[in-house]
């Protein structure tokens, strides 16, 4: 069983969370306007100074002052959101709703827009009228393709529309137009080796009656089999467009937990390289350890197979965390090799593996900032960064180390 009750600590950590919105409003308002008065970000990943900032500092600089946000039209806010330097981060969340909760927390342009009536129509219209640059995507220079092709904006728009679609906020005419547009973009992108430009949105619309809104809902009833390793409980099923998994249970730490074993299919090599480059462009302090893949996720990497050869998708490690196998401690120094659970106000969000022990014994931000970790970001890559970066990324309010 977990040995530490995190309720009180969670409350304390909520009070200690960095208030990015307030910090952002101390910036010079003039930074947000170009020479001709156009609204634009004061710094992006294309600028030389971007890599000199911490992740938290980057978010502060890219958080539109509330006074400016409230003065802009829906169309202007949508355009700012679609060009957010962290737009591609949406792919690192297993449920895109969590990504937009993060954007709303740390970026006033998202928070103000989503409070306005009819903003959904403006998101839909933006997608229909802004196409990725397929001519640039066909070029050979990776950095050029990421920065100039509108690839990251296209992906952000797709996931935003998927979220709105599941919430029933689009009419039949919009759905029909989106489906036709996504079909054409999917066809063009596949010719270039990019399987997910348009296809996620298209697949969502086509398969709505076949699956629920979350990406990896349980599709079969699973029985616990007491043995070692993975035991299948049914035939392979398609959980992502073109990607198949075998459902089953993985017995470890004296207990069993349901998971999926990768069977076949994955994103193309071109897609992997482009996704990796997009994230590293926004997060230059991160170190890439493994390319994006649908084969495994963060919980599986932390608890099942801590290597690039992992082939399991584990929706929840709670059975392992509560097995009694681990010693656990919350919001204190993290021992090397610990499996670190990051909690938001909604519960467990992410798992990482600590690769060093902080020299600090107190001060949660100091501890997290000086503790490195390996982190698999949903279907995106495996990266070396700090626990604090992941804590911010997943809207953390507390963390627990299991060792």
C-alpha cells in the first residue's frame, strides 16, 4: 500500500505552484507588438535567446498579458493559439483535453478564447482556411520542415477539433467540411510519409460510433491470470489508426495490471523524425533518447520494461504502486532509479524514472529542478529532462517517488 497520504501535501503544492499568468503581466507590453502594430510572440523557438531560458521562463514570456488578450478578437486569439511555440506539445498527452487544460493554465490567449461564446466556430474556420505547406514538407532539411511548414499548427488544430467534436460542439455541416478537408490532407501527407496530418481527425470522425472519446479505452473485459509477464486475453485490436495491440495483463511486483502489447503498425520514420524535431525545437534543453513510437508509453517504461525495447502500453500503474512492493515518499528528495508519479488536481498524470539524486534535501522546486529523469511522452519520444520540467508540463501539484 502507499505509505504516504498526499492530500495535505497536494494542498500545499497547489499554493506553491508558479503563478505564470501574474509573472507574465510584468513583461513590457510593447514586446507583444511588431513594428507595424501586429500582435506576435515576443520570443519563439526560432530566436537565439530561446535556448537560454528555462521551460518555466519560456512559458512566462509566451503568456499573453490578460489586458491584451481581452482586447483581441476571436480570430486574433485563435491565430496566436495556433502559433503557440508549444503547439506540438499537444501530442505528448494521451488525452488532448489534458493538453488544453495545461494551455489554459499557462497561456491567457487560450484561457480567454475558450471562455468566449462561439469560439468553436473560429477554430473550425481556421482549420478549413489554413493548410500545412506540403511543398516545404517535401524538402530535405528537417529544421526547415518543422519551422516553416505549419506542421505543428496543423496538429494542434486537429487535436483541438477532436476535443470539440467529442464534446458535441460542432454541427453536421462543420463535421462534413472537416471530414473532406482532413481526407485530402491525409492523402497528400501520406504521399510524403507523414501518416498523421489529417488522419487523426479523419479517423475520429469515421470511428466515433466504434469507440469512446479517450484514445485508449478498454475494449475487452480482462481477467487476471497469476503468472509472470504478459498474458493475452483476446485477439489484436486497432486502437490507433493502423496500429494494433493485443489486450492482456502484465504480472509483476506480485500483482497484475491490464495493459496492451504492441502487435503491428506504427508511425512512419519520417513522422518520427519530424515529431522529435518539433519537440526539441520548443524544448532545446531536453535530450532525445528515443524516437516517437506508439509501441509504449510513460507508465510502461517506468514500471514494465525500462528500455527502448519496451512494447507495452500501460494505461495505469496504480496496481503496481499499491502492491506493497515499493517504499514511497512524497515531495522529498528522490532516490536515483525511483519511479516518480506526477499528480495534477485530477490525479495521476505521468510517470518518469529518476536518473540522479538531488543534492537538496528540502525545497520541492529545488529538488525537482536538480533531479534529472527519463520521460516517455505519450506516443512521442523518450527524453532526458528534469522532474520539474515534467511537473510543469503535466500541471503538477505533487509528486511521489516509488523505490
